[in-house]
C-alpha cells in the first residue's frame, strides 16, 4: 500500500492528504490569526470509505495543538462530529465568551 502524505498548503488555506500522486482528501479553513475555522473536509469520491477524512482532521488538529497559537472553530459538520467523537482533543476548540 502506498504511504499517505499529509501537507499544509497555507497559500490555498487547506491541508491535504495524498496517496502517491493522488489527492485523496482536503481540509479547507479560514484563519483570522487567532482562530482557524475548519470549513470543509472533503474526500475524493473514489477514495471514500477509507477513513481519510478522519486522518486529515486528526493530523491538522495535531499540528495546531503543537503550534499552540490557534483555537479551532469546527464549521464543517464532519469536523464537529470528529471533535464529538474525540472529546480528549476538545481543548483546542474555540469557546465563545459570554458577557
């Protein structure tokens, strides 16, 4: 099996996951300098059902946790579901302050 390659493409505001030369999944975001809004997790239809969306979200969250300079707003339903399934990673999720 070909190894997966995760990369961050800040100029395109996305993370990517490739298998060989094939793009299998992408995670789009908006970054305001304090928060990173994950707006869309997408897996190419021919590669769906292999858990690639979970892999890309996990790797992106791990990178952000290591950097420590952003919180995440899970705008995409898949990303929100991923955080619900991984409550141990909720420390990076942005919470609104109430007045």
